[in-house]
C-alpha cells in the first residue's frame, strides 16, 4: 500500500494530472496527482482513483472487468489493500457505466440506517459517495470516488469531473505515444528486412528477424533504437 503522507512530504512540486501526463508520468503517479488535488479540497474523507491496466481500450466499452487504483483517507490511515482492485460489476452503480456521468449515492436512509443491499469495500464507513467516470472515446478507462462520513455533506462534482477529464487526456496521450513508438519500430523492422533482402540474406535469417521482433519487449526495442552511450 502506498504511504500517502510520506509521498506528500517527499514530493514538493505537484504538476496536476494533465501536466504530469504530458511529462510521461506513470499511471501510479497520475493517480497520486488526482489524490493530492482532491484531498486539498477539504470536502471529502475518502478518495479513490482506479484505472484500467491495459493501455489500449477494447472495442467493447465494458470489456474490462476490474480496475486497479489507490486510495486516500482523511485520517492518514491506509485503506485495506484489497480495495485497490475495483470490479465493474454490481453493486457498483451500473448507471455510472451506462451514462458516463457522475453518480451520487446516499449510503444511509433518513433514519441513519444502512440500506439492505450489498456494499463494496471502498464505501464502508461512508454516508455519502460520488462516483465519477474517466472516459475516453466512449470507453470507461477508470473511476474516481469521493466520499464523506458526515451526516450533512456536500460532494462537489466540478473538481472530480475536471480531474477525470485530465486523466482521460493523459491516458489518451499515453496511448498515442505508445502507438507512435510501435509505428517507429515497424518502420525500423521494414528497413532491416529490405536491407537484408538487398544483401542476399537467406529466408531463415529474415524469418528469425521477424520472430525476434514479435517477441521483443518494448523496453528492449527502445534500447535497441536508442542504445546507451
């Protein structure tokens, strides 16, 4: 579990999700930026940010069955590790997935009693919750949760929705950068194959090059394209 207070002390220059994404931040760093921005607002007692793990959205908008993320607690305590995984199935509000808009949940009735329905871990102890989707090209890329333990609480939508939009842009940028790297790798491979054919290389040699390119990791491809000096 990531220690929020330690990271807060170590990181004195927060960029915001959009700028961090353009700077090449990892997904964990992007989520930390969102947690930091929301925690400063002072309206919430719990924040959660979950993102899909695959860099490329599938054709089916709800194809991903679970997300991975980070949480923040106003008291400084660590949330249970199992809360870092969020299933996109009931009892998560299905209107969140269908409408693409923020969904408010009152977790107690007018008498302060819990409703007779299943409850997921990140909602335990909360009285109010606001779910905000992170969408890109009609695909759910992640979810932001803001929650309060107070009887009377206001959960503003503007900031979570702004940050969700920034995250969506950062993930889109990440995807475009990855596609660009893959296109560059394809061009390099084509040039290598053409050079090998011009030099009279055997079919076995060319097939070996093709097989190696198919199993090469992105890190190895980057190192081969830009070897360390």
